[in-house]
C-alpha cells in the first residue's frame, strides 16, 4: 500500500514536471489510425519541446463530420487530397503558406496534385500509395492482373474487396476503361453490372483481412500498399501487386485547420517533417510512398527498389486518384447499395 | 388520493429525469425528424429547403435525377426484419431451457450464473466480434477442433455468411433474452406446478398450459429487447458478414458517413423508430397489461 502511494506521488509529480518542461507549446494532431510513425512525433517533441497529442479517425467523412460539427482544439489533420479540396472549399483550412517554408524544395512537384491548391500553399503533401492486391502465394500463386484475381474463386479460393464505395467501384470502372471519377450514368451502370456479375465470387467487403490472408483463409484481397509491411516479413509466403490493368492510389496531405489553436507549432511541425531524414524515418515504418524526393534516396534498398512502394513512372501513370464528385457521389452510392444488397 | 405534498415531491423527483429525457432524447429526435424533410447538403449537413424525396425514396420512388425506381430499400428493410426475427427465435430457444435450469439452482449458484452471463459486457464489442472472426474462419478454432475430433473432414466455412451474422448477433444479444426470461421464470409460483400435476397433467401439459403462459411477459420483453438492437445492428454484418449482408443499420451508417446524405439517413431512422414504437405499443397493450392485472 505504501509503495503504491509513493509510486502514485512520484508519477503525479513526474507528470507535473514534464508538463512544465514542455512549456514550449502544444500540437494537437488528428490523423488516421496508425498513419504516422510514433517515433517521428517523439523526435519532434524532443527537438522542439512541443508536446504532441494524437487523436485518430477511420474515414475522411468521419473527420469531416467532426470538424464541421465544431470540434475545436485540433491543429493539423491528414485528409485525402479530394477531401482537403472539399475542406478548403468549405473554408475549414488555414493558409499556412507551406510553399514558403524551409525545406519545401524537398517536396516532389508530382505530389502537388490538389485541384484547388496546385501550388501547395495550404497543405503539405504527406504520403501516397497504390491500392492493389495483397495475396498469399501458397494459396493464390503469383498474381499480376485483376483478371488473375477474379479467376481465383473459380479455383475454390477466397477473395475480398475493400468496404469502400469509391475503391471497389473504382476497380470496376478501371476494368471497363473508365475514369475512377466518371460521372457518366452509362459508365456507372456498366461498372455496376460488372460488379454484380462478380458478387458471388467476392467473399467479403472488408478492411480487416490481414490475419486472414496471412493464415491463408483468404487467398487474395484488394488492399493498400501498406501490406508491404507484411510481405517484407514473409516474402516467400505473402505478396503485393499493382495490377497491370491499373489501380487506384491514395494521397494524404497535412493541413492546418482554420480554428487551430497552435498554428505556430503546426508550422514548426511542417518544417520538421520536410527534413528528408524525418520523412524517411516515417516511410520506413509506414512502407508507403513519401512526397519528399530526397527522402526516397535515404530508404533501405528493399523499399527503394520496391516496385510497389516506389513504383516506376510507367506504373505510376496507370494509377488514378479520386477527385471530389460533389452531388454526383449519390450515383456511386446508389451503385454501392445495389451491389451490397444483391443476393 | 394524492395530496398536494405527494404531488410536490413527485414533481421534484421527476424533474431531473424529465429534463434529461427532454434535452438528450426529445431534442435529438426532433432534429432527426426535421432533417428528414430537408434537402441533403453536398458535403453532409442539410440545406434548409423542404424535400419530400427522402421518404419517397425509401419506398422506391425516384426523384428522376439521382435515382431510378427501385424498391431496394424495402428489400433491405425486409431482410433486416427477417434476420432480427430469426435472431429472436434463436435466442429464445437457447435461453428458455437455460433460464429454467438456472432458476432451479441454489441462490448462490444463481447469482454466480447471472454474473457470468453479464461478464462479456466488460469487454469491448468489437474485440469480442473479432474473436468470432478468428473462431469461425476456416483455419480457426471451431474448424480445427472439429477436425481434430474427427467430426468433420473438410474445414467448415461459415465466415462471411448469413449464418455467421446470426451466430454473432445471437451471441451479443443472448443476455437481453436471458435476463427477462429468468426474471419471469424465477417468479413462477411452484404451487401452481404442483396443482397442475395433482390434477393429472403430464410434464409437457404443465409446461405448455402453465409454465409457458405464466412466463409469456418475460418472453415478450426478451423478444422486444433482442429484436430492436438486432434490427439496427451494423457492426455484426460488417465484421462477420463481410459487409455482404446489408442490413438497415449499415444503410443508415452509410448515409451519415460515406454517402453524406443525412436527411435520407434521418428518414430511414424515423421509419425504424415508428415500427419500433408500434411494436412497443402492441406489447404494452397485449402482454404488459395482463401482467399488471395479475
């Protein structure tokens, strides 16, 4: 009892001391779950004395809804590019003049893809990656194309796709030769029919499949390049491929919110993160693509020479990114409801 | 009968709960009803224009611009009702014999068993459901143990099926059926059973004509308590059904998040609430009252 009490007092005073030691400032980060190397945040706190708090979300929409409903206290968020365009249009972002900050010369112009902020004045391009096929080689063999993927169920193997209307309808649009941002009713009808034909073959629409692919319960899954984390651990058993027909890609930017209470800390974080070694430190743990060009050279060969995390230009050219669809999103939603409801 | 003082103390006692319900239940409910008649905003939220398509769309009517006529939402609703009713049946079949058995135990054991049944509530629902994914998958616990025992030769494959959804829903809602059943079975007057036996009824007749009617309020309460969360559930169909079995709860979740159509989500919610409300009124009229009379 006595020891516990002593410990509690020591712990409480340690907390108080550490708080006063970190009087340099505060940075409240609102990010996707597991989407930044914790070591990056620790190093930032050590170097600047700014204390970092981290909150997480699961979808762009969840984050948007929370910010729109007046959640205050967050300084920086990590929206996908189409979502940051929406947020900028809605006046939720602060113009941080990112392109005037120290280290901005490291940012690859190829990653400045925002439609409303092509000069990257509001947000800092963060990370990107392809969405392809994560598979178990023992069950699926080697895969190269979406056709290979959809041939698996005929051999009694299971496949899953993402529980995300844009991603999964996106694959159908790509296979039918349309843009993943198509708002043409006929193109969407074609995509819908294409997915409905394959509905029976798809075992599930899910994100939570990593352990099932590892165990071989699922032979192959439509998933993110982040799967490279697992394929590097067991290269003989697990694989990831960007299908030859093309695929979708994601990119997130880091943005400062209009109501951010600690805008100075946010600017410091941007400058900290634009250092190539810090971006490389993050990429090492996240195993995706970084927008920081010199950082790519600092990566170990298994990531640098990896055709998935650092794809050659001809593959990058086949990757499509989502744009904001405005009201036309309702057409996609309609297709998605039909696909998911079909028996 | 009630004196002024009784009234005063009564109103003092009821004020906090009335305020609480008013602010945290009726307030959001009013927002939901109002939203269900408005136009959806492009990026979530609402535009303050009257918009009647939300309810029409549930029935399949098309607004001509974004929708074609298609009663897909009615299908989803009927499927949800079917699954929820099946789930009521499963939990009833599992819990009734269990509750009968528990009510026959000594007081100390009864308390222990009731404690055990509420124990899973201490663990997060998502964690428990993910355990079921691990149990039900082909290389999982269920399949390997049955194969190890030589009962089956091929791995059973029920993950991402309607069966898996039913197993998961029955699992999470069992306590809601068990507890009201147990409460009404425990209250059962044993002299009635003796009387029934004395008058020449066999055990089956005693069960059918005495025990069952006496515990009907418990069955009805359990059925309502299981039916309502089953109908609105969206986590189980997502995790165990692989999002292939779409229920009304998934549809509503989708409207508020990825589809960014809050008014349609609100209209669907209002529709479910009305169905639930009618069910509860029916319950109170038919069964609840007979219990009070007794």
